[in-house]
C-alpha cells in the first residue's frame, strides 16, 4: 500500500507579488525550488497564514536569487504581498519505506532566503 506523505514544506514564505492576468501557478525563486527538491509544473498546496486560504497550484521557475513568491492567475485573489504562506508538496511512499522516510522542511526568512533546511521523519 502507498501512503500520501508530506515530502517538502517551504516554511513561512512571504508573498512578494500577485499577477491576476496570468494563466495560473506560483512563481518561486529557483534557489528555493532546487534546495527543496521541487520541479517546474509540480503540484503544491499553498496555505495562507494571513487569511486561511488553502489552494493547489503548480510551480514555475522565476529569477534565480530573487526571493520571488508570486501568486499568479486565480491564486492572486487569495493573497497579498507581505502575506506569509506555507507551501507543501506531497508524494506517494510505499508503506515498507515509511520507517526511514523524511520530509524536507526549508525555512525561509522575511526576504525568502533560506535560513535552514531540516529533515523530519517518523
């Protein structure tokens, strides 16, 4: 049996911009994407700590070392620049691998620079 487990958490990202007239997605700094182990077009859930909104979208790569966290398209209605968000990505894990499985938590400072990375497990 497979279980859907948290694979990556971007902790306390700060929304830097919203772009309503866009096809949808969340734009992230490639430095964050790469450190988290995410890939372009991968599905993520975004949890807005300021207003309680929770939505799914997909990742697109922004400008390297820009600190970008941009809500695009309909997601732009669910947050404002300055809002704090957690960005979560899940994966399927075989039950036999659960014991050693660890999620990667990437902590971000107020400028969306990586302050630490921590692996958390069972």
